[in-house]
């Protein structure tokens, strides 16, 4: 892995696996793995869990806390 330092537990990250495929998901310190977000947030499938040693690089993704400021919500 290029970045030997690991992300914070439960951090939202963009990570690249050993096959060069970029994925979005969470880092889970207790599992020592990166877990790809599958969209429905259902039960974790072992097909979307990548051990730390299978990751070549990662970077933090910004959380989207608020809606786009260019959009006006009219009630």
C-alpha cells in the first residue's frame, strides 16, 4: 500500500484494490478491512470486503452533510 497509514475507523474512503479497481466504502478497523458500499446498506456480503493487504491506495471522501447550496427547497 502506498499510504502505510490507515484511515480512521468507519471513515468513508475511496480505495483501490490489488486489481486496480477503485471502490467507495468504509474502513473497518476491527475487521482490518475495507468494505465496499453496496448501495442498499443491507447485510455485509463477503464479496465486498477487502483485507488491508489487498488495498494498494486509499483517500478520504468528503461527507455530504448538507444538500447542494444551489438547490432551493420549496414547501
